[in-house]
C-alpha cells in the first residue's frame, strides 16, 4: 500500500497480506502485516508460517469466543504474532457474521457505541496542521519524540502545547530512544505541560521501573509487552498505561486478555493499530469497543494510507461510530491486492 508520508522506519510503502475466510455466504477478514522495526518476524517469515499453519486449522470451530480462543491458542501456539492476529481476526469475523452479529458484539455483550481516536502528529507538522486537527475535533494527539536532540524535542513539545492550548491531551512516544538519564531530563523539562504519558522512554527494560518511580510523567508500555508476552502485567505494575497492538501481541484473544488484565490492575488501556489497512484497523476498533476502553484509540495511522486493500474506505475521525464502521460490507480493492500471499 502506498503511503502519504513515510513510516517511522522511513519506509514509503506498507506491505502485508489479507486473509479471507469464506463459507456459507459469510466472510471474515484478517490481515498479516508485520511492521519493520516493530514486529519480531519479517514478512517472508510470516508468509511461510501462514502457509504452514492453514492446514492445521480444524474444519469445525466452536462459535463461543472463549471456546474458540482455547482452540486457537493450542493450534497457533508457535505461530508469529502477526500471523495469529490475521488468522484469529478472520475466523472471529466469520464467526460473528455467521451468528448474525458485528465483531465487537460477538466478542462482548455490551461494546461501546463510539470510540475516540487520537491524532498522530507527523514530524513535520506545522502550526496550521495542528490547528486543523484541533478544529476537526481531535481532543487527544500523539507526538513522536526521541529522533532529535533533547533540546529540539523539548522545544517541539512546547510548541505543540502552545498551538493546541491546554484542553487537548498530548501523548508522547519515544520508542525506546533514550538512556535513563536522558529520559528523566526530558520528563522534567516538559512536566509543566500536563503530558498524559510518555511511552517507552528508555533503551533498557531494566530502567523502566526507575523511570516510572522518578518521572513526573506517567509511563506507558508498548514494545515491552510484545517483547515479553509471557510476563504477567503485575510485573509492570509501576506503569500507568498499556498500549495494545494486537498485531504485535499475538491476536484477538491474547490482546483482549491483556486488556482485562490491565483493567484489573487499574491501568489505562489504549488500543492501537500498526499502520495497518482497513482490515486490521477495523479489528482494532472492534477490540477497543468490546473492551469498553474509553481512552482514545490509536487508529489515526490509517490516514497515512494513500490507498487501502478494501473498499469503501473506513469512515474514521475524532469520534468513530462503531456500528457504522463495523457494519460496512467490505469488498476487495483488486488494484491493491495484486501481490498478496499465494497460499
């Protein structure tokens, strides 16, 4: 998929595959698209794993979410995270359609009807672009830091706050850019700007606890959760926020389990896509609604796509109507699916 702006890794296209489960007139859609620089597996490894595990799927599956989760946990145990996400999303979507429900309502009895979205600020965003986001109704924005000098990052965050004003929530993501001393210096320098949280500030996981205890800004975890999938969240209880990317966490049911675990510990749950197509983005929206997380979700990377794998484009904005987006009947955008998996 061509992009309107480069990825954080510098890439100008987004590559992956679409999984479609079709039977009895129903379709379920999934996406397998590991993100370079974030996913542990490459696209080639994901393709090989997808081909290998398709033949292991049972012919009949239970229709209840918890029972299906148990079956797939065993079958897909050693499969890369992005492949588990794609297969589970497709199967869950088909099962929801077969039972006459939207995916969010199949996953949980009382999903949220609307989900807020945080705007992702491009590194080159100027004041007019920031004001346009505020005027469009975005009340939460996310800004990447850690790619310039500390002084430049501090100045940029101050400029963003000055332009957006005090009512817009600002989230920051350093993607493990700094040493502990640098992360703490940055946090102290912007503490007066009422930052919602700083995501993955330090290079070394051993420094996370020290940062959380000494920083005036709350800590959020993202990559750490994917790197240590077997670690209970209680081990990271010093964090105030978890950012859940189902593509990196290993599927629909693992991500939902993480959300429930976090909520039980009093952590804020922020759902996020990983520059996925409309297929994966819809899946993340369904999980955000099903988990009843009221924190603005990170679905804005969808704006980076210059074209999507599916039609019509998703109707995303500051506030998303879950029934409207998940109720759309998707069709393949054949021009974007010329080079997919050949399984």
